[in-house]
C-alpha cells in the first residue's frame, strides 16, 4: 500500500494565548484531490503554512513525503507547487519575468508550459505585476505553482478573485494535473467548490 503524501498528527499551533489550530489529524493519499474546508478564520491558512514549514507547530507533527515539514522544508519544497492565499510579488517585474524567476528557482525550463497556462487562463505575460487586478495576480500564483509540474500541489483559496469562466478552466487544469498523478490539497470556504473537484474533504 502506498504511503500517504501528507500526514498531520495532532497538529496544534498557538499564537501566545490565541489558538490557531488545535489537534488536527488527517492524511492525504497519493493521487487524491483533497479539500480542506472551513469558514474564514478557521485555521486553514495556519495549517497550510505549517505544512509548508513557514510556521513552527506548538504541538503534534506534520509530514510530507514521509519527511518532517519543519526539519526538511527546503527538500520538500522541491516537489511541491504552493499557492498562498495572498500573493506578494515584485511589482516592477513583468509577469513573464516573475514566472521565469519561479522556473529558475525550481531548475526547470518553464517557457512552453508558461505560455500554455497563460493562454488558457487569459493571463497577459507582458504586463507589469503592479498593474494587475487581484484576479490576475491570482492567475500568476496559479501558473507559478503549476510551472514545475510538481508531485504535490498545495493551494490556499485558489479561486478567490477569479471570475466563473476562469474558475471553470482552473478546475479543468487541476483535473488534468491529477490525471497525470499529481496529488492536490486545496482549501476553500465554499462547499460547492470542493464538491465539484475533491475525492475527500476535511471540514
């Protein structure tokens, strides 16, 4: 039997006296599209940032590919495409330059894939990041996460700011990635969104 791609065991994160997440346990199987749903402020982003090694847990454990998320964050990141809930980019760069920067970080030649994804999502590669709307910045983040063809996609509220037509295209792209073996973990506060896509859901 294949080992789970993601395992959370009693994961807890507190900010001083304030509780972020408490005693979360679940696993995500290889090749699964797994939805993580809850209202705004429920702790979805805290959980994801802890998985990505950006936050240190107060208690419990989290692992990806059998590696501890805190101890091996850099090694794990080589095989993970990550879309945060809020994107912070270099505003004076053009979209193409920003995405090429991502490709270089992963050590891949992403030009062909960049062009294909940008065309499907109606993203203008020649525009400056600082001139983009919220929805177009989200598209940059989606292409950036998909660019290295990762084994695992972790996406925090990926459709926030996308219009319905682009959402539909995005869902098709995710299903295609999944058919090629990519495991997908995505958070949302919209139940109908995860119902369309996901094999299983944690609430």
